[in-house]
C-alpha cells in the first residue's frame, strides 16, 4: 500500500547525467510530497511540492507537482528502487529512477 512508499528518495533522469539533473523527493503518509531538483550545470535549484497516490491493484504510482510536471508509472522491482515515465514541468517526456535512502517510521 501507500505506506510502503513513505520516505526519502533520490531521483535521477534516465536521459540526463546527474550533472545536468538530479532530485530529492520526500513522500509523506498524508499523500503530499516535497522535492528539491538540482541543475548543477546551471547552478540552480528548484523547490517543489505536490500530491501522490499509489494504486495497489495496478501497482501504479502517480505524482503531480503543483504547478508543473506529472509522473506516473508501474512500479517494477520494489518500493526501494523503481522507475517511472511521465512529463517534466516543461512538458518534455520523462523517464526517471527513484531510489529510497530512508523510510519514515
């Protein structure tokens, strides 16, 4: 269920190097999240927030930034390391990997 995903994740973009983009994501039990996205080449960071859901019937997790991008995808592997497809806030197609660093108790 949703509780299995609560925690802190590192995000990487499968199409870009970590020098171009990386992110940190905190999924909360109340269905909200916060994120920090880093663009090292441009020396800028972007704080974000939004809402997320998990559908156990289809194993689909969805994140919607407010305002901005959206992600959804079928979780393969496990809740500590999974990939999702979606769209970045500029509308470009996205494919990202989420790796959990810690779980909230």
